[in-house]
C-alpha cells in the first residue's frame, strides 16, 4: 500500500530476510542502537514524527525545518514481560531486562495523537486494520482510530500494572502502597452477570500461582456463569484446607455439606446427604480425582458444576453421556493445604477498593484455651478442629454442628448468632445429639450456648472475647459442655 517501514533490531532483520523493504531505525535517527538495545527509538526524530499534530501548521513546519518525516502508524509488540516472569527458574535481573521502555513510550505517543496516527499493539489487530485500510483507500474511520487509542492505553496500563505488582511482590517495599496495582487478563465473556439484565466477563491475575478456578480447564458442559464461578472459587477454597479425601457441596456462596472420609466417594456421599434439599443445583469441589463411584452418585442428582484435580479413566465419558449440561472442570494440580497460595484479597465497593491480607488461621490443638470445668475429649477436639475449618468458610454469623469429620447442620448469614444456632439445628438431616459446635465469632449472650445444649451439643469452639464471655462459660458448665477459645475471629462477610 505504499507504506515505508522503519524497524528496530530483530524485527528489522526478520523483515529484511523475508524480502520486505525496511529502513533500520538507526538510519533515521543517525544514532546506532545503544546500551545492548536499551536505547533504540527514544529519539526526537521518532517521537516528533509520531506526536506532531497534523492540524497545526506550526507543528508540520517544525518537522520540515528539522528534516523529520511524520510517522503515521506505530506497530509494537511489547517485550514479553509476563512470559518472562512465568518462566521456571527465571532470575530477577532477567525480569528487569524484559521491562520494555521504548515500546510503551511509542504506544503512548501514538495513542495521544490518535486522530492522525494508527497504533497497533497485538497481531490480532493486523488483518482487520488492513482490510479497513484497503476498503477506505488508505484511511481509517474516526471510530476505529478512537478504539485503537483506547486499546493502546489499556495495553500500557496492563503492562505497567504487571510490572508494578511484580516489583511490589518481589521487593516487598510496602504492603499497602499508595495505589493498588492489579494486573488482569480476560479469560472469557460471560452470558450475563448475577442476573440476566447484567453484563459480565471473567478476568484472572496472570501471576497467581497454585490452584485457582481462573486456571482450571473446562472439559464439558454449558458456559460457566458468573454465579458458578463465585461458588466454584469458594468451594475450591474450602477443600484446599483438608488433607484427607474431602468433598464440599456449595450453594449460593455457602457450603450446605462438607465431609472427609477414607475415599472421595464416601466423602461426597456424606457431604451431599447433609442437606440434600439445599444441594439441588449445587457446585461440588473434590480434593481427589473424581472416580467412577463418585460419578455414579453425582449422576443421580442435579449438579451444576464439579471441580477436582482430574477425572479417572472413563469418568468423563460417563458424565458427558449422562449429564449433557453439567460443567466439569479440572485443576490439573493437586488440591490441599500444601498447594494453597496466599494472596491479598480485594473487593470493589462503589467508587473504592478494599484490600486485606488473606485469612490464614491454623489452629494448633495445644493452643486451644479450655475455659469450662470439663475439657473436651480427644475425639471432640478432632471434630472441633474440623468444625472450625468449616465455620471460617460460612457466611457470618456462622454456626455449624459437626460429628466426626462431617457437617450435620449449618447456620449461615444471620443477623443474630442465636438464629444461626437455631437454623443449624433446623437444617440438620440427622440427630444433632453428641455433635460439636463451632462459631466464627464470640457469643454476645448465653442464648446461643443454651440453644446448642437443647440440640445435644457436647463441645463448643469459638474465638472468645465478649464482655459477657463468663455468661457463656457458665451456661456451658451448667449443661456439662466443654468449651474452648481460639483467640481469633473468622468472620466472612463476602
């Protein structure tokens, strides 16, 4: 199309070797590439050619006086910073050397002068732009130029946020800097958000290691919905806490069943039976491969999604045949405490962003404070610790009843803690007598303990810290219950 091409280094050589007429940038600037290629395009003959406003005669006269040719298109593929960071065994020096300087500078310059300069930042843009140039006799529409400008600034913003987040992580200068860098890349568009009238898309942090829903592979089923992803994320978060074969049944951001057992099929069977009515249309997370015995149980129910490390031979084919719409995901990595990555947790508010450290509450049985006359038995301590792991994943106010290594009743998201205790009894699908109880925060009054006693609870684990702690302790003693304090609260408000 009669375009003269200026290029640098490796791109110049590649074009020349393939018979494309190209001018090396050093021939334009009159300076060789310097400092191992760190300085190539940072020169007035490049940036003035990009930034000169074509609608200002004085700008064009200055170019003419200085012997500078206008540059009408900038095409940049930035140094592969993300890919470098993700390389196994990469050194910090190599990461720093892959921070592009000239590329973002040219992109920003071209984007600023978008009414006159075309700016392209990824190969996917090339063919559509070529097509429009051909159809428009070498011209692009104002709408296209504006869209390219916006895409350019999104690209440099993402690039800078990736760099900033990595420097923040690797150098650890400030836990909470004055502005929060958040690198993201789009995974896919969603059919809609929480409700059909809302639009949505799913993004991921490209640098988050470990097991995540954002990196999981979707093997079968309908497209994931906004709500599916929220429940999958929370379900995965729960089973990551357990070493033994564990299954969680998730519904509307709360677990309605959780169990550990000798096999994953036994764990799932027990977890589903905790509250089978609520489990209708659930999301399931397993911390072991889904085997045929588990798949045959799943086949009996309406299940929205399953996420697990992988599927045993024949299981995928079985579920795909029996369940046309079920979403089947695999992490392709083990799931458990050793594979959890702790990162800052962010939540948007209207016009703001909340950032906090990840919740990481590991309870050593030796640090439990027994506050009642009766100490819990070893069996009760085992169940109390299981209950504590469950309670910290249930929406507050949270009260859970547990027997052995499975949930019996779950009371979630109530404004009153005693109501949560009552709901835990109401939701129980088996007798609660002999169960233990966990509460994610202290009891403000003794009524929660009294309600637990009515349900036959024998031991309680809670943070303690209320000005009325003694009333709860007295109530436990009256009912011959054991009570232990953890000293830490595990509210979950979102």
